[in-house]
C-alpha cells in the first residue's frame, strides 16, 4: 500500500506561497517521512479561524508564519507508509493526529503540560500542514479512530478537542453553564455540556444562525448577549452561572463572562481577543473569588481519551455543526463563508 517514491510524485496542496494575502492550489512533492514518522493520505480536513488569519495574512500571521508552507491543521486519513522505527501505527490504519508537535523530553511534557510547551510547533502554522493529499506526522502524535467514526468526524477532532478541554476542566454535572460565543467550538461545547449533565445551558451570540446551531446542539436557551443577564439570574436565584465558557474573545463578552459568573465561580477562556482588554481585576475577579482558566489546544492526551469515550458512547454528536463540505479548490469560498458568519464548520473533502 505504499505510494510511489516521494522524490518524484507531486500532489495537490493549498500553499501560502509568499508573505501576502491568499492561498494557491499547487503541486508539491509528497512529504518524505523520517524513521519515527508516518505518511497519511488525507481524506477530510477542517477549516479553522487560524487558517483565515493565514489566508488574510494579518498581523498575527505575519508575526508567526514563514512562507512558503502548506496550510491546515485539522484532518483525518489513512496511513500509507511508516518509518522503520514505528511500531504503534500500521499501513491501513484510520487516523487523525494531534497537530501540536512537542518535545517529549521537555519539563512541560514530563509534568503533563505539553499543551503549553513554548517550543511547540503546529502543523499548518510552523511546518507543512494538512490541506494536501498527504501529510507526514510523528507516529507519537497519531490518534487511531474507532471503526464507527467516519473521516469527517475524525477530521474535526482538533476543534472538538478544544471544546472538550474548555468544558470538561470545569465541574459540569448539575451546573448552570453560560457559553459566550457559538462558533463551531462554542456549538461543540454546548453538546458536550449537555452530554456531561449540565442542568441548564445558556448560549449567547449575535448571529442568529449560530444561535440556531446552539439550540440544535442542546442549549436550553440560545439568546443575544443583551438577554443573557436576565436568563442567568432567573436560572440561579440571582447568584450567577456556576461555569462560564468564554469562546468568542470579544471584549464585551469577556466582561460579561466575569459579571455573570457567580461568586467563587469558574470562567474558562478559549476565545482570543484581537486587542488588549482593560480589566478591573479587583472588582471583576479578585473580590468575586473567580477561578480563571486559560485554554490552549487539547491536553495531551487526556482530552483525546475523553473525546473518544464520548463519541464511542454516542452521547455527543458533532455532525450538526458541519454545514459546508467543499473541495480544496474552493478555498476562497470556504474563507468567505467563515468570515461572513454564514457557516458552522467547513470541511474540505480531499479524497
């Protein structure tokens, strides 16, 4: 099942060719794997807000990325070649992978905090990614898919993992949970909290389509942020939400998260603000006794185990969040859909 020599074979990939806006569909060599890596034939790949930043070549992308490189970091596919030192993965395995490449000898990895290792290299950002017919990955990063998990769901394990990390590091069973921001990860978080036994899930967004997705995923209330305070207070005897999952990064939502959390409550923050936010730490956080948790990617690999078990149990179904399926050459359409707010999760169908 090995493919032809990677020295001579060219395949299609979405490439950031230079330090400028846009991506191009180009022919690139099949990646050559190292002895501890595997080569994966990509079947499905999810499109993320990070990809939009790289597409637009905004200030963050300019400061972080070095063109040329293949973009994309969410995928699933089939293993077609393995390095000679690899024993845990076989040709024909159906897999996805953790896209954060870390040093397993670092103090962060050895203390269970690999997800915050400053030396992390991310596929599709710091090295070639998955918007391509093939990708090379370290075998240690590979995650095997259950037979019942199709490539489409496998291809969005990365963002689902972010949602699991955000939700399940809080005490969800029996809690009143406020979720601010109902993009794809926020919508996933709604379904996870429902499956984890939240007593009441209140989701907010300014986009009606995203609110509809939140309802579909199990939100008891899905409302404009202006309506949130009254609903939270009514549901909690005026105390505030037990847990707030801040998924938007919008400054007003961040302040609302602090305001609507109950005293001694918890705010888990995944959304990334585009600018500095002024926070009254004394009033908003300290005197309320809040616990604030910053979410970075997925915990490696306990988040992955949690996610697999929820999917295996059938208590969480992310399928409704996927709204568009496109070929690689429709990259401009994919980026427009995401920027416009007209889409949930967008998937590239590659093979």
